[in-house]
């Protein structure tokens, strides 16, 4: 089943963990499984919203959260690179997986400099 959504202005679509591309969307068709479409419809109705309004709201929230996450990662990585926090501090703030990625990049940069 296809679910049609009204045109929206610009919004972000998260393509990878940290990278976002700005795209313009004009009346796109998104394929959604029947079960998911029914769940979206049920949730939207319970909030007195149309499915399109609810999906737009959810996407906007996801983009805001990802943007905030990116800013936090930037600050934490800068603190780590400037030796203001250690690896354990990074893990406490952003989680193990992101801390390992930042440490790997930092270690690689340090090796290339020396």
C-alpha cells in the first residue's frame, strides 16, 4: 500500500549517523507496509492529527534530536582531543560506540602527525 503525504517545505533526512542532507520535498509517495500504515493511522487519530501531520512531526523531532546529538559529539570530541576528558569520560557522555569512533579518528590523526 502507498501512503501519500502533503507537500512540505525543506527538511532533513538523516542518511548516516552524523551526515544530513537538505532536500526539497514536494508531494512524495512513500511505500509503507499495511500494518505500519494502520499503526500510524491509529496513533495519529489518538492525537487528533492526520497521518501526514504526525509523520511530519515525528521526522522533525528526529532531525532535531540528530542535530543535537551531532553538536554533543562535536563538543565531546573537542574535549577529548584537548585532553580535558579521558576515554571513560567520553563513554559516560556519549556511549561506547561513538567514543570508540572518536578515539580511532584521534589516534589516527596523532599517528599521521608524528
